[in-house]
C-alpha cells in the first residue's frame, strides 16, 4: 500500500476506511508540471486515471509521460479521481476550483493539491467546504517542457502548506514523487513565491540580457564566456551572500558605472533601466552589508538616480538635508 494512502487513513478522512490500495489520480493541467507529477505518482504506485489539457503541447506531453491516460474535461477528471492534481496557471486556479464546486464536482473524502507557489490553502476553500482534503505542494524547480524535466524532479524541494493534521499526507505525497518537503506558512506563501521568481525567472532574464549585450559587443559565443563566470557568481552568492559580491559597485567605481550607463544608452538603450535598477539595489545591499562605506555608496546612488530622471528641487533639498 502506498504510504500516502496509509497517511490518508491516519488523517481520518470520511472515505478512508474503505479506500483502495492505490489512489486514483486525476491531473487537471497536463502541461509542463502536471504531466511530470502525474508520471511520478504513477511510478510511486498510484493509478493516473484521467487528465485534462487544452493545448496540442499538453496532449503530446500527456501521450509521452502518461501513456494510455485519457484526456477528459476537468469535471470528468475530478469525478474519476481520489486525488486531484491542479497544475494550472496561478490566475486560472481560483476560478477553476470555484467553478468545479458550483457544478458539484467535488466530493467528500477526495484529496486535492495544487502546484501554485503563489497560492496557499485559501484558494481551495470551495473544495474544502465540499469535504475535500486541501494541500498546496509547490515544486521549487523550473520546468520547460523538455524531456529532462522528469529527471529534475528527483530531490526537488517542495513548498508544502497544509493544515497541521494533514501535514503527514502532504509530506508523504512529496516524498513519493521524489521531492523533499519543507513547510511554508499560509501567510508567507506570496512572499515565498516572489523570492523564487526573483531568483529563478529574473535570473534567466539577466543571463539572456548579458548574452545579448555580448553579441552586440561582437562576442559570437556568449555562453562560453558566461558559463564559468556566472557559475562562480552563483556559487559565491549561495555560499557567501552579499559578501560574495565583486565588480565595480563593490569597489565604489563610480566612473566605470557611469561609462556603462553612457555606453548602454548609445548601443543598447532598452537595457539602461534594468542595469540602473540592479546597480542601485546592489549598491543598497553593499551598503547594508558593510561592503561599501557611506561616502563610497552616496556618489553611486547619485549617479544612478540622475541616470533615470533629473533630480527635482525637492529631491535635491532632501539629499542635502540628509547629508
């Protein structure tokens, strides 16, 4: 018997006593995340009995990762399942859960978890009122739809939010999928997700931006140049935090930063705002960490402020008063 089923019984769900040895799993959203999690649950001994997916890419992914599983409308997926996996976009999730509740699709004794990092348990309230055990299980991993996504799941941290009595169920499901659970409080869910977006999604944008600037500078293989540098920078940041900072901001090199802004304005004007914003935040963090002295950071902040908009009389007065 899968461990998740044993923990469901321990949680005292109404239908647990007569539950089968395996969970019948339905996947709503057989996209980049849902199909991978469905395959992992199948490998753990559960039966993936139905899935839903609107796009051709979802159908192709389901055929590859969930062979033989029929693609059905969402309400039929819910009707067929003991465990419903909701792997849909953040903004779609509230309407989906509420809509299924309005049609009477949910039933007492079911389990349901969503994979959204931005939402906690509140979004599942309509299902919970129908007697569903609600869980929020977010894999802190990037999934692009490539074949290697299934391998990336092994050891992936999952942000778990659940009622205390159902936490063993949530953690066991994560372990069965090959992940590593850690708890995120309901009130911290949005901040937790913002942190991951800053670290992962914005990192991709920064890397792509750096690669484009190198191409503009005549470097034909930017990945070859960036790979060792960015790998070292990531390692420094993870191990040392702000103490791992290097570069012109950490040295207080106002002239270098000023020339960067001027050159970007001439050759890549669309990149100026991002460079200035990141340089300003880097300066602020370097000051807070003691990497820069106030007299070193102030000229940098003045430069970066003037690079986005001219100082108003009020700003000038406030700066002079602060000094």
